[in-house]
C-alpha cells in the first residue's frame, strides 16, 4: 500500500499552523499542552463559528486549509479519526441529562456530541457528497483511518482527506488525574521524553492530510505502509521492515508503559537515531497524526530538529529518506507508519 502526501496541516500546542519548520521556539507548558489556535474567522463563517465547539473548529480549519494547499476543490473521500470525539460536548450533554432529569433535553447538545459531527461539518462546508466516515478505535484510531484511506486509493479514489483529532476537556483531565494518569501539575513538557516517573501530560490537536494516488507538484513524501505489531518485536524484525534514518518514538514519559515497548525502541539499539514527539503535542489518542505531520515536514525540509532528540550530540544523517513513526496503542500492541521520500 502506498499513497502520496500531497498536503499536510496541523494545529497543535506548538506554532505549527502558521509557523515555519523547524519551529523557531518550543512552547513550554506545565500540567497540560493546549493547542495554539488560529483566527477561525479567516476560515469559517462567524455566524456558524459561534455554534461550533473547540474540536470542530480545530478540525474544520485544519481540513479546509489542507484541501486548499493541495490545490483541489474537494476530495474523493473524508475520513476523520478520533479517540473521544467531541468530548466537551459529550460532558455537556451528560450534565444536561442529570440536571434536567432526562426531561426536555436539547437535541442540539446531543447532535454536537456525536463523533461524526466533525466529518459532517467538513462535508457541508465543501458541499462534498463523497465517501465520509469516522474511525473511533481508541489509540489506534488514526492508523486505522490511514489504512482505510489507503484501501480507498487502491480501489481507485484519486484523493482522500484523512485526519486525526482530539480535544482536551477539564473534566476528563480531572477524572484521569484521580487515576494517576497524569504527572504533577508543575511538570514541564520539554523534559517529558527523558522522564522515568509515573504519568504523562495531556495534550490535544488536529492534523489533516490529502493522500493521493498521484503525486502533486509540491509533494515530497509518501506513506509506504501502516501496520500493527506486538511488543515481542526484536531489533532484527524491525530491521526487516526497512532501513530507516529516524524512528519517531511515541514514548509519553510514563515509565509504566516501557515494559510493553519493543526492546529495540526502548533500549535504542535498532537505529542510530531515535526522536520523540509527545513532549511537543502531549498524550492523546490520535497523537500519531501530529507525528505524521512532523515526518512530512522533516522530509520536505531535509532537517531533523534537535528538540526531537534525546542526544543532541548524536550524528544526524545527511539525507532523510525514510522515517518510522511509532505509537503505543494498547498493552503489547504498537502501531507503525512508514514514511519515505518520494522516488526512494
């Protein structure tokens, strides 16, 4: 399976929407990583904007800009992957059920809380009546969405809009804090991948891509494969997947998950260079979509920023031809995305 990345756009806790790559500076956060949002009035009608939740705004602005950058009017399919969907609206709907004792509930609150709301808004904005689906499968949602997009391209579709997005909700953060899911509130994100303590940092973001059957003028990278493997993976088995210039590891700073990591990644014995990305975006179910945006930018600019690396003195390859994105999905299961430079 192969598809060209003809356009990529991301909203994240870093200045990725408007900023140049590599990023001029990293934003330092304590406790949680909140997305830096653009001026949505530049992309969305203000009258419609006021009725949209945080995650819908992120997804719609990212998707519409991605399509514009690709130079197409509308895609042949829309796939939105999310672990929790419109989480804030879901909590609002549950609160309304409780407060009104299940009587005279507002239908708008329920409609806005469903997972397919995001894809629906994108389709309505584009007047696109093509294939439209939402993938909800916890931390493997984005990878499953990519596989679905690749299959559609194999079937003959020319271009597919596919993205991953999740939002922060303060209620969700507090609930998971009680379960010791997060680090202390004064923990800084810049040292997340070096951490060896319990917990991680909550994050959020949206990243959309136009995957094409044919290469566009400005395309420099392609997706070669997406697959899932168990933690029993050895260095030699990883090596059989291809020669990589960089592995982008999904380690989130919680030492409890290291026991389930492939030894080749956990001990840095597989490739000369391993980078990290969750100290930039935080932990959320579709964080690997942000990693794919990073990989596309690194291949496009042929630069690996030092803020991704644990060892700033390590040898950086002169050419970046192949990147392996790793994302910890479930106990003993890991997702991988192979991204390479076009023509290699």
